[in-house]
């Protein structure tokens, strides 16, 4: 598995002070990434793309590339050339990190 070391994590925390970083791992892909929690601007772009039929297929890819800090967005783009589904694999987790959850409940008052 292509892993990210504790040394890498410490360096990223120093490089991005005050930014909430997330280590996202996928055993099936044998890969880890570090991504920031989607800020409002990235989230708004993602949602706008999702609602446009011509851009919807690229929405998760754009979200991941807008939030990833390790590997770099350019390095991850190269990975996506041979494994394009990884944008959806990691993007789906970023959507959850961004706050989307099916565990919400309600009751009629």
C-alpha cells in the first residue's frame, strides 16, 4: 500500500496551519491521500457541477483535486489517467467529511 508516513503528516500540518486535514485510505486501491476538509468554495463548486448535466460526471474529480494536498493534485491527476475510478472512491469519502450523512433523523412535531 502506498502509505503516508507520520513524518509526512507532521510536515503537512506545519505547511497548512489551521486547516483540517484528513488521511483517507483505501485498502482495495492500496493508496492513501491527505485532503483538507472541503471549504465552502470547493463545496459550492462541487454542488454546482453536480446540478449541471454536462459537468456532473466531473464533480467528484473536481472536489478531490480541489482538496487533495498529498499527493499533489498534479500527481493525483496522473494516477487518474490509469485508475479514473479513484476520483469517486476518494471523492465519496470527502462528501461525507464535508457533512453529508444519511444518519440524520427527524420526527414530526
